[in-house]
């Protein structure tokens, strides 16, 4: 399946590059608008964004595209991705759009689409959007009186705050808990601290001063050391680090020890299976999920389903198997009882609910298994397909032979950045590191 614009999570790339320019954004709006203009009613699209400087430019281009094909546009301003998904359904919109490059630095940006059900679009629909983007869009232009209107929605943040609070148990409060919340200078910089404060927590906010260029810069879920250090410094009970659009989360216990997405899945699976809330007989992870999670779930009589990397693929697997909990090691956690996509804040609240109910520290509650040694190395490449090179294939085969049945190797191309991700895990950490470096070196030689 050859894609020109879309990756694993929408359209994403360096702003004003060949992948993401105002022209491309406008065409994407026109193409998606044509596909989701169905029936005689006034069609509407909702648009949220994170805090990147380029968000203004991309938003204006999208608004031009959508209004040109007759869609009314509701603009939310800075808002988490899961909030856009939720409000797409709540406002009965025909389409939802989030302008974000998630965990990337500010010079990148992207466009995520949600259907009227609040779920990310299928591969087939994305390919149809691409086809229309590269064809003549003149035939889809609205007549004079049917051109769309655009307006700002001022209460979108308040709506999401109430939504998040409703998904926390009514009989619980967070009084007595000191929580560090790192918002990555991103989309949740207002709503996340407000939710935790209104639920009673003593909050220590970080990453809440966006300037357009500091999103994810030495903060947030991809730079969680800063949050962990702050937890130790202020003697907090818990730490939460979101990414730029707040659809992923990593956490820390009171000692500043990281709680990743796999550990979050284990904690929620244990809690929900105990009280009868867990569906599907287990949870859905990805091909990156640690084997230690699989082993732990088996001790509870639960299964681990594995999906391709990408939260929409996790959701597809959840729907197939009737699961209501799924996620990625990186911190995309989908709780389908509440959300149709990853929601870092809601996932964090569910973990806090377990701590509040049990009255036990996070260091005891959230580290339920010992992960197998797992090593990940990212190799940047400029062009071509390094994984098709004979030397690289031979190196991977040799590494698999060295590791044998004591572990596994996964080599894949990133869907959001020009990177080859090399991962291995197994019982022998020294051997795992060796095979990862072997494969990465082969890729580096080809990609240089």
C-alpha cells in the first residue's frame, strides 16, 4: 500500500516541506470535505490544534479548504487530540481534525482526521483522500450561497474538563495527593492541571508555558526525566507526563521511577478484571509490547493481543476481539468505555483511581512485573528503503540466529519520521544489545 501523504497517524512532516505546506493542507481539507459531505444538511467540521507556531498557518489553510467545499468549521484552539475526537461526536460533526505532530518538536506538524464516530479514518478512506488531493478539486467547489462559514468555539476546553472529570469515580477524590503534571508545553497545558486541581489534588505543573517553539522540548512524555526529577524534588506522590497533543502518557511513582504504557496496561487489567469491568479476556498491546507483560497477564488468566504499531490499529484489534483496554508501550492508552482514541489524561486518572481506592503508593501498585531487557535504537535515513538492502537483510537473519528462541527482534520503518526502529528483547541483556547494534550498524552503512 503506497502512501504519498499519510503515515501511521495522519499526515505529518516538517512544516513547509514537500509533505506539509499550506497548499497540501488546503487540498486535504477540500478532499476530506468532499468525502464527508453526505446528504442535504449543513455539514460541519471541528478543528483543534496543539501549540506549534505553524498551527495558525495550517489551520487557516484547512479552513479555506473546508469552507470552499461547503463545510461549516468550528475552531477550538489548543485542545488535546482525544478532546477533538470526543467533541466530533458530541457536536454531531461530520468530520474532526487535529493539527499536531504529537511528540515531535515544533518544526514538524501534522493533520489527524476523525470520522463522525470520533475514530481515526481507515486506510481505505485515507487513500481516497490522497487520490482526490492529486486530482482536480474544482468539481467539488460549493456554489456561491453554499460556501461554508467558520467560527470559534469558546467553551471547548470546559467541555473536555467536565468530560474527563465524569470518567473519574464519583466517590473518590485526590485530596492528600501531590501530583506533578508535565504538559509538554502542548495542547493540554490548560486543561490537564485544571482537571487534577478540581478533583482535589495538590498539583505541581510543568510544561505549561508554550511559546510556539518549545513544545516537547526537554519535557513531556518523550523527555520524562524532567518530570521524574521534579517528583523527587518536591516529594510528590505521583507524576504524569503527557506528549504534545496529550494522547499519550508516561507516569512516575513517588521515587521517580518510570511507569510506561505496558505497566499501565498491566495495572488497569488487574484492577478491572478484579471488579468485572475488563472485557475480552485480556488487553491489546502491540508488537512492541514487552514479553514481561505477556507473562504477567498469563498469571492472571488473561491474554495479550498484539496489533501493529499505531493506536488506530490497536483499536481495530480491540473491536475485533471485544476488548475495552488496549495501548502501546509508548503511552497511547485506549479505554474504549470512555474514549475512541488514546487519551493520556483519562488513562492517568484511571491509574490514580486505583491508587486512591487502594490507599497504596504507586511504587507498590504500578510495577507488577519485571520487564525483559528490551533495547530500541532509531537509525535516521535520508531516502530509499534500507530494509530492502541485501546486507541489512543478512544482518537481521544473522541476529535472529544469534538470539534464537531466547528472545525476539523487530525491525520496522517509522510511520511518522524518517527512521528505522530496531528493537530486540530477551533474557540476556548483553546479547540483546549486541544484536541491536549489529543491525543498526548495517542500516547506518546503507543509509549513509
